[in-house]
C-alpha cells in the first residue's frame, strides 16, 4: 500500500470509502476510440474512478493516425505526483505514453508503490517509424516489464515485439509469449486476438509456467479501434476493486464483448466499442445473442498449457481482441 504519509485522512468514521481509484497513464485520442477516453469510460463503467495523466496527444481520426505529440516527461511526472500526494490508488494502468523518457517516469512511480498492481498495455505501433518502435519496445522491456503485474496486448503485436526471431514450425502460443515477457519480469500476460482452427478468437491469460484461463468468442466481422485500451482498463479497475485475477479476466472480457456488440461507427473509419452500452435502450435480440455466446462452451478453460494453431502475424492496424 501507499506510505502512511500519503494515505487519506480516516479520522472521520462516516466518510464512505468510495470506488477504487486507478492512476492512468495514456495519451489523448480525439476520436474517442482509444487512449484516455477509452480508459475513463471503461473504468467508470465497471465501478471505479480514473485518475487520468495525459502523456501525449494524437492527431488522428477513426481511420488513421496522422501524428503524435508527446508530453515532456517532467510534465507527466508532475501530473502523477500531484494526485498521488492526495489520493490513494489501488492500481496503475499504462497505455501509450509516446517516449522512453515517459516510460521511465511510469517505472519510477510504480517502483515507489510496489504493492500497487501495474497493468501495462502494449498497443499496435505499426503506424510509427521503425526506430521509434524499437526504442519504445526496448524501454518497455527494460523499465516496465520488471514491474508489470499483467501485460496485455494483441497476439500479433506481442509476437512481433517479444519473439521477433521465432522460427518454430508452429506459431507461438500465449504461454510462449508469457515466457518471453516473464524473462523481463512480467508476472502474467493477457494475449488477445488468437485465431483458432474453428474460426473463433481466443483470449488467453498465461503465466510463464502455465495457462491460467482462456475464453473464446465469435470473430467480429467489423474492424474496431480502442478495444485493447478498453479491455486493459476494465481489467485494471476490476483488480483494483478486489476481484481475483481469473475472475477479473472473465468479467473484463464479458464487458468488452458487450461493448463490441453495441459498437458504432461515428466516422468513415473503424468502429469503436460502446463502453456505455448499459446506458442505451436494451436490444433484447442482441442481449439474447450475447447470452448464448457466454454459455458453458465459452467458459474459462483452466490449466491448459497450449493454444490452438493460429495464423502468422500480419501488420495489425486494429486492436480488436475478438
């Protein structure tokens, strides 16, 4: 927990505890598909409170990222330290912060709060230059993974980053990726978007020594942006609210499934998750379809040590887990 000097004043016994608070490092996405908008919406939707730290801003729409403007690392650090001196946090969620220096800020703060879980998401960076991607990946491996409770990311994104020299006859499983992440210190890895031989999409939570849980969903025909931030933010909020990891994994995926089922296309590019689907008039037919997808055939599979054969990774312009 936080040092005693930074814990809230509890002298007033009638003061309600309130929702869990999650410190979020991410960048602003003006389309609202991902970034801080996704984090705040998902965290609020599962009953927690986001403390958003702006690490940069995208120039983007629903189809393309045109540019990115990072914040200075001092500005990122000052934002975070200011709120940490006032509010006790139950989790830290890391999205895209744009520079190795900003990753260093997150690593330093996480090191100061070793009992607060760090949920770190690696997005698709194929829109960036090769040199920028390599520098960001290297800093993430060296600074962030040693403190990461749960790493999240799309299968092809994590494969290209963590297993670039993979040459096996089969494609790497989620556990293979978890082993690679574990070599840098990550405790667990949530691998999304694994294509299965039966045409579904599998999402798997693995540790270096075993697969913890896995769930399959029907493949989405529509391309989505913002699914990765939505899932990782929901997972962080659920863990901060005292859910056990397998339960948080399952509930976060169920939340994302509903958000994707209600997804919408506000522009001319990708669809985005409706993170406030619960506030919309209920579509009984859609609700029945979602309930059918979550019957026992789609239950968490415990103790599996391998994943079905999957396709070779292609450049991934979207982050839809399923």
